[in-house]
């Protein structure tokens, strides 16, 4: 969360500034015992009125990353930023989705390149009674697969 400058409260305490931008990144974890090498990652984000269309192709964005992800290591994808007003305003009823993919090689000779696709709906809520923001990520029914089950080939 990126915030406006903090200010002095009535009784001397510091009051955090209001959020102006949210930054999202997918955290990938290599759950295996060997490294994922030559990894290429892409993340995208967009909003839709009434959900993702049935014929949506999940296009790539310009946000690419490259990595070597060691065994049991987490790695953050390039980040996507969304203005706080755009995400929080209930007068702008849109569904926002974050999707992407990672392709990588393992260290074993003769194996094929691997691909994992992910897609989540970003849901913004306010917690009661504090009115604090709560952002959750619901897995979407499409574009969540690995290797041969992926929507797009490697």
C-alpha cells in the first residue's frame, strides 16, 4: 500500500495517510528440491464489467520477469499498480482480475519445459466495524493450470 503523507493526530499520535495506490505481485514458490532455471514470467491485470468474457484469451502484458528460482525459494513477479480510488470506489462496479504465467526448465536432461498459468479475482472489501480495507484473491475457474492442462502452449 502506498499512502499519502502521515499527519499529526489530535492527541499527538501519528495518523497514517490514506492509501493512494495498491501494488500487487504474485509470489511464486518453487516447492521442489531442485532449481527452476531459465524462468520467464508474465503478469497482467484488468477490469471487466460483469466478469471475464467466455472468449477472453488472457493476453500477455509488458510486465515480464526472468529468474532462477532455487529449491523451496519464493520469488516475486513484476508488480502491478492500481489506484486506490479505482479499487475502493463502490460507484465503479467492476470485477478486477490478475493473471499470469511462468515457464521454466528443470535440471533433468531430456525433460520438456514447464508452464503454470494463474488467474485470481481481486476482491476489495471493508472490515466492520473498523472500515479497514481487506483485499482477497479468489482463484478463477479458467487460466489456472500446469503443463499440458494449460490454456496456452509453451
